[in-house]
């Protein structure tokens, strides 16, 4: 892939709609530790970095709408190093914890949160390398 400083280097980049881009960026930085890397207009869009990944916060222009609370349309998973500390930080900033930190047989410790704008996030810490066949999955060639 060619490098372009105007777009995150991540291969997959979720674009999430928020009613107030600046408020969302501030909250995501404080509660989840994301870092704003590019600002596009005062309230149009922002690119956020998280580890080697990225997320774009977009305004409600055109046909974009934020979550309505009428169900879960998506969730974004972010890999982190310390689920418990991250969960405490998010909770301290008002995130609704929808699943407390839990160990899973596939070698991950995860928690799920909803931000104040209705987006669902899952944060995952790797505990150990587990072959998918150990928990009923199938590793494809």
C-alpha cells in the first residue's frame, strides 16, 4: 500500500457517526486513550489513532446518523494491553459497561462498553495464544 499522511495507515478503518464530533473526540481521548491525528474542519471529521489502528469520527451530514438506541448495529473491537485498567478508566469517564472484564476460552480477556453517544466498543487483551480448535473454531489455510 502506498503511504498517504492524509489517511490512517490501518487497513480497515471504521467511520462512526456522532452528533458532535468535537465532543466525541474529547471523550474518546479521555475515556479510551485515543489520539486525534487529523482534524477536518471544526466539526466535520477527525481521524483518531489507537495502537496501530484508527477510527474516523464523522458528523451527521448527508445520510449519516448516529446510533438510535433501537438495537446494536455495530461494535468496534480494539486490542489493548490491560483490560482491567482500561475498563476502570472508561467507567470513570462515564462509559456504560455492558460486559464486565471476562476471560474467554479463546485466550482473550474482554469487556464491552457503550460510549455516551451510543456506539458499542469491545476491548480485548490477549492472555495466551490458543489454537482455534481448542475452543471449537477452525483455523483455515
